[in-house]
C-alpha cells in the first residue's frame, strides 16, 4: 500500500469517507475493496449491516480501526451532518432501487431517490466537501431507436441507441407509467447536484451504473428476504434456478441489457475516489458494452451456467413467459436497450471492464449455490411436510 500514486503520479493521501448505503450490494463490495487494498477510513452509514458484518467483526481484523458502522436512517437523523463534516468525501448509495417498487411504491421511491438525498447534497455543498453520488443508467430511459419503425435500418445505427452522458436525451414514458418515478427522481437529483457545482462550486462526481451484478445482490425470497418480495433479475433467476422452477420472462424477455461484474465496476469507483482532479465535475457511465444480451438470452445462459456449477441437469421447461402486468402490476414499463458509451470514463480514468458475462455468471452462481442451495432445500422440504 505504501507509496501508491494516482493516475498523475502524485502520492495518494489516506482520507475519511462517509459512505451512505454502505450495507447494500455495491456498498459491501466497495467497503471490502477499501479495507483490503487502501489506507482509507470508512464511516459506514446504513439501516442494516448484514452484508458488511464480515468486515466489522471480530475486532482483531487488520482494518478494525478503519471502519465504523453507524446505524442511521438518513430520512430523520441529525447525526448525518456531523459524519459528513468529519469526512473528506461522501459517497451516497442509499436508495430504493428495485423495479418492483417503482410502480407499486412510487411515493417511497421518489422520496428515497430525491427528497432523502437533498440534505446530503446540501451538507456537502455548505461544508465544502466532495460528493460522489450514485445515480443510474435508468436516467436515459428508452433509446431514440425505440421510437423508429420496427423495420427501420436506422435501428442498427449506434447513433440511435448508444447512451452518452453529455449528448443523449432522457426519454421517459407518461406519468401513469409509474415505472419512471425512480428514473425521474434520479434525474432531478443529478440536475440539482450539477447546479450546486455550477452555482456554488460543489465538487461532485455522478455515477450511472449499468446493471452491476455479483454476489450479495438483493435477496433470495423466503430465505434472506420476504417470500413475496421481487428482487432484481439476477436474484429472481437465481431463486428460480435454486428452486428448480422455470425462469419468468417478462413480456417475452425481449429487453436488452449490458451486465458488468461488480468487481470490475468497483475498480472504476476506486479510481474516482483516488483521482478527484480527473473525476470532479463529471458524470460517468459505468458498464460493460461487450456484455449485451436479451433477458431471454440471460435466462438461457444462467440456466447453462447453473447446471455446470451445481452439477444438476436443467428442468424440462426452463423458461415461461409472463406479462409485465401480472409480474410487476399496473404502471410498469421498460428500458428497451442499454449500451453505455465509454469515451468519457476512458479519457478521464483510463478504465475498462474486463470480465465476460459467462465468467461473471460462473463466479456469481457458484456463490449463489454455495450460499443458498442447502437453505432452499430445507425450506422446501418443510413446505412439503406441512
Ligand atoms: N446495482 C446496480 O446495478 C445499480 C444500477 C443503477 C443504479 N444503482 C444505484 O446504486 C446505489 C446502490 O445500489 P445497490 O445495488 O447497492 O442497492 P442496495 O439496495 O443493495 O443498497 C442500498 C442501501 O441503501 C440503504 N438505504 C436505503 N435507504 C436508506 C436510508 N434512508 N438510510 C440509510 N440507509 C438507507 C439500504 O439499506 C441498502 O443497504 C443506488 O443509489 C442505486 O440506485 C445501482
Ligand atoms: O424475473 C424476472 C425479473 C426481471 N425481468 C426483466 O429483466 C430486466 C432487468 O430487470 P432488473 O430487475 O435487473 O432491472 P432493470 O435493469 O430494469 O433496472 C435496474 O437498472 C438499473 C438500476 O437503477 C436498478 O437497479 C434497476 O432499476 C427487465 O426487462 C425485467 O422486466 C424478467 O424478465 N424476469
């Protein structure tokens, strides 16, 4: 660790980071990286710490004096400003960010992604502290290409679908499609942060993650989360595979996504943390444009990979189609395609993703099998006995 330099050859000084939402999927991987590979201190803020317990206990851990957990709900806790003042940098990850909530709990979604983030921006701005704020690729909404006729050759032209931070428009559906409550709240907080930078000199970086996936993402319904809960697609499909039931393809699984391995993405965040001069004032897409699949192809690949890592053959009907209304309820809508343009992050931070979709699914599904297969077996045998 000693003598580590930034991208411009300057020594990296140890800093204190106030990480809000540190107990979540991304937060847990970022804390792990910061503890194992850097000298920085983390004030970890969250309402729960299950996913970072292994970093907090026992007290004999090598980094024990560099991480502190603060159980705080940022909606209503006056300790937040003090923690932001103690830190050099604040990273805000806290959010409701599962699509099943956007149309069924739109008020909670808007409050979480806009109103609750406001004091964080304000405290950073007033106290002259740097902010890295987590937004989303959903701010792009739908592609321009989605509005072209189905057989238009222009649909194959990247101008109509590649998503660029400084050029692409944000295209959402009508208000009654409440799916867009999340994207719209994220867009407005981005605009507010950008304006704080322009008018009051706030030093900020905005991150737009494109479907980061890996171990510890969300929960497996009925095991470490509510039985009726609907997590994001990786956990939904993992749950189906573990229970040997068909994977559900919403509206035929035609939507396209690019998936990136969480460990590749965390490398990009660390570069932002340690290279403020290159990261401040920028909005960064963080994704893997080479890992594009339709949701149907994702389901097929996960089925194949799971068979390999579990040693179990796949079931006779591996997928079934369901309507979005049946799966998510009224007001759902979808992004058609998400390819990140990588020019800005490449130029500023020299970062590129490395891991192929097959490889990242292999390590992630190995983790899912090891972590959950036994618990699912027990839960299922209990249900059959009753
Ligand atoms: N994972 C992805 O691919 C992805 C994609 C786009 C955007 N993002 C954004 O990245 C951020 C982190 O996402 P994640 O995947 O780690 O989600 P996550 O749900 O695993 O983590 C969010 C964490 O924030 C905490 N939190 C929420 N509200 C809080 C509050 N009021 N007070 C304190 N803690 C609170 C939650 O308890 C949770 O631990 C979010 O802002 C999300 O919108 C993630
Ligand atoms: O069981 C399932 C779950 C999901 N899906 C589909 O799979 C696709 C991906 O779904 P995800 O749950 O991962 O969520 P999305 O990619 O739509 O949005 C995510 O993107 C970026 C972040 O801001 C959020 O974490 C989330 O909004 C969608 O088209 C969805 O309809 C299924 O077909 N079956």
